[in-house]
C-alpha cells in the first residue's frame, strides 16, 4: 500500500505516553475482548462499562484527553494518511449529496483512555465514541491482530481505521441515534440478525466504499492489499472469535457479524463505491 500518496490529516492527536500502559487482569487480548463482550451481553450490560470497571480495579493510571498533535513517527504518519484520505473521500461523497462532512478526531493512546463514552482499556480494541465523535486507537491492536490472528498488512490496518470512521458516518446520518433509541427502549440488539450486527456490517460496507474511492483517486493499492483487508474482516468475525475463545459459536450473542458477512459487506462497498448499497438495515440476507 503506497500510503504516502495520501494527504495527512491534522485531526490525529496523541495520548501515548500520558501514563504507563494499563494492563487489565494481566492484560486482555482479542480473546479476552470477545469473552467480555459475550458476558456483558448475557448480563445485559455494556461491555465498555465492564472493561472500564476492570481498569479502575487495576489501580493503574489512565490516559487523559490529549491536546497534542500526533508525532512524526511512521505509525502516526500512516494513521494520519489513512484518516486524511477518509476525510477527502467523505467530503466529496457528502458534498455530492448536498451535505457537509464533519471530520472526526482520532486519538492515539496506550493502555487506557477516558472518552465521553467512559473509561476504556486497550483490550476493547479500536472504538468510536458517538458522544464526542472521536475514534480511539491503541496501535498495539495491530500487532495483536497480526500475531494472534494472522491478519497482517498495512491495508488490513487501514480497513480497521476506515471501519471506525464508518461509525462516524453513521452518527452523522442519524443511524447511531436510531440504534441507541432502540437500546433505551430495552429492546434486544444482539443476535445474528440484530441491530448491532447490521450496524457493524454497514460500517464494514462504508469502509469498502472508502477503499474504492481512495483507490480511484490515489492508485495506492498493491498486490495483496485487498486480501489483507478481507483477511482482517475474517479474523474478527463473531463466529471465528467465539470459536477461538470458547470453542463454540453462539449466534444469539452476535454483535458484529460472521467472518463471511463482514467480508461480503466490505466487498459490496469496495466493488460498487456506492454508500446507498450499504443499507444493511433493510437487507433480508446479511
């Protein structure tokens, strides 16, 4: 991936080094994340809240809201390039629809971070907080994605960032508010056809839309890049994570979609470049 062709965003801020890394319960990896998510859903609790409570119990320091721009190391430059191109892509797509895209900020942190959505450990992985419209990323996630799940490559990492930006697009379009309203009414959201899965699969599709337009504009993809993104989507499917962590698949607790669904919806966005093809909420077959 020839990512240096992209414009680098000024909306990346750096909280790395705000405090020593926080390890929760000896350090949760992607397997631990899946367990916390599953247990949280079974208990009717927010997994982010559970992770925050675990972080508090650990007694370690927490990164506070940053105010410094990202550094010039290669990793932060890469993140700035990917975020910058998502800005250019969605600027154009929103403008073509007669609207204006509002840029999110991306916060780099290490260990743990406090967002408007609460305290979160690095164990939760990259996440988007609609309350402050910011993406949060501990770069160690990429190393774990490669080492434990074999999902290596810079385009795999770009897919992860674009997926979180997809959640920001959903917030701007009102999708996130509708899902949250359903949550507040106490209606179930999880399950293989539930709203959470549909929301996540739409974000995958929107990431694919970004990838299509980025390639059209920059011609920056190299051989194997698309496979890297698809491999990452496969690695973090609900069925694969559950099989890896608990030895069985429980569709009723799905929150993100299966590996096949995640790759299929990313490909839908990438093959068409049309956000309108990403309406997972009306799709009969996911």
